């Protein structure tokens, strides 16, 4: 119905008391929809963390979709019921408005679940959301003004050549929309599957990552095949694409393909897991993520290094998680020649024992390295089992304990003449 006719009908309905029933129906639909959305959102969010972990996937974001969806359902139900007894022009205007709001928020939810799962919205995503909202509201305006059928007819009658065939603009737009929608649903389902798999504690981390990657790849492949079928394209075009991909691999994509294959090999053979402290060439740190093409290595200072997966397959990798993680540390001190060496060595060993992160086996030990020009040169050795937390703090704590002995006079440093202890 064109907007001019619709406005005229609405003006005629204003003088009719029955329009109050439509306004009341809209108010009730809004109130009930918002109330139900709040109840559902609170009931899901207040579930036990372990029992409701899967339900919590995107509940915070989906809560903004629930209200317009429920309101749209309420307005549609009111239009069906009241439409049997009176005109429902006001409801006919309200229904596409609330439906458009629900559709926009649903698309925003899917986009953020796929591309901003950690809460960080990029500028490109924000711009795309604004453009999408503008396009949807323009479409609603065209629908209400009655211009939509004319636009559909124009797009259907104008065709463009595609190789040996011709396709209408409407068919091309429908193809683009179907591909985008199915791909978005596939990516969203893949993200939800990955989050669910990563919560399974009884399964090895590498196996969970492999299953998540394979699941996402299968979903994307199915969405592409279904999209081609809906568009009406012959699936034999995939053979052409496969040949082009093979030529591309042969001409310059070997390294990229090698990194992808290496990523799956690393995950399948479980040689590395997320959280393992490793050293590759001159890079050391903890494995933060194992992506399809690269592995993210996070150093102790927080910096991240992207290592090609091929480097982890062909190079030498020191994995401290699969070997003895105990690391030997030491600190040196020179004591005066007139000190009781046995007593001083026992005192030094106890200072390392007093530090929390120093392990008891192998036990701290003190060695006499040399007879220096000013006293006995001793070396206190001790071990820690968590080197990924850093070693500077442990050495500092041991040195502080030794400083306390020096300050109290229990240990006298070997110093050159005219020098005084700390």
C-alpha cells in the first residue's frame, strides 16, 4: 500500500475509536516483549557457570535481539486477531518497523559473534553496521511508500551478461544476499562450535583445536555448496576453481599451503599445546594460539611473535613442557678469608630454601669456585620449576635474604682495603 493511501487511511482511522485498540495492542506488545526478554535474559545469565556455560554463548549480545523479536511477534499476533474485526493500518506500519529493528540487531549479533568475539569492535565493522542499518531503513521506507514492487520489477527486467548467459539484477542481488547470509550463519556456527569444544576439559587442547578448525571448514564448504545450488550455478564450476587453485599453488603459494598443512600437523601429532613454554631459534615464550597459518608466541614481557607453522615443523623446537622444567639459577658472593666457610655455606643454602618458588629437589647447594684476591668466591645454586614466570624475581629474593645476613653481620664480605660492606 502506498504511503499516501496509508496516511489517508490512518487519518480516517484517527476519528474512529477503534484505533485505540491498535495503539493499545502496540503498547502491550512492547511492554510484554521487553518484560519477557528481560526475564529470559536474567534466567540464562543467572545459571550456574558450569551448568549454563553453553547457554551463555552470546546471551549478553543476543539479549538486545530478544526484545524486538518478541515485540514483532506480538504486533503480528495483534494484527491477525484485530484484522478480523477492524482495519489495522497502524499495525501494518508498526510491524515492518519492529521487524526491521529485530533483523538489524540479529545481523549485528552475528557479525560481532564472528568478528568481535573478544569485545573489540574494529572501525570497519562499525562502519559496515551503520551502512547496513541505513540500507535496511531505506528499504523499509521504500516498502511503506509503495515503491518496493516497482524496484523489484525494474531489477527483474534488467539483465547483465555473465559469460554465455544473462542474469537479471534481481537474481544477482538474491545470489549475493544468499551467499552472505549462509556464510555468516556458517561462521557463527563455527565460532559457537569452537567455544563449546574449547570448554571440554577432558579432551586434549590440540584435538579440540583440530576439531574446531575442521568443523568450521566443513560448515563453510556446505554453505558455499548450498549457496551455489540456491543461485542456480552448476557445481561443475568447482572443478575450474580447483584447477585454478592447483595452478596457484604451483606458481607461488607453496609456502602458504605448507604453513596451513604444518598447522594441522602440529595439532594432530600434539607436539605443541597452547600454554607450552618453547624456544624456537632466537624466540622464546609461551604458545598463546595455534592458528591455521601461524603460531602466536607470547614472551614474558607481553610481546607476541607470529611464527610460521612451517618453522615449527622444519626447525629445532625446545619444548620445556615435555622435558624437565626445572631450571638451575645461581648467584655469586665473595666472603672474607677469616669466615667459617662451612657455616657460611650452610647459611647461604638456607637463604635459597626460604624463597617460595625454589624447589627442594634438587636442593640448593653452595660451591667454592675460587680463592679470590679478597676472599672466598662462592656460588649459590638453586632450581625453580616455573621458568615461564621469570627468574629475576627469584634471584632478587635470594639476594635480599643474603643482604639481611650481611647487614646483621652473620656474613662478612671479602672486600678490598679501604672498602666497607653494604
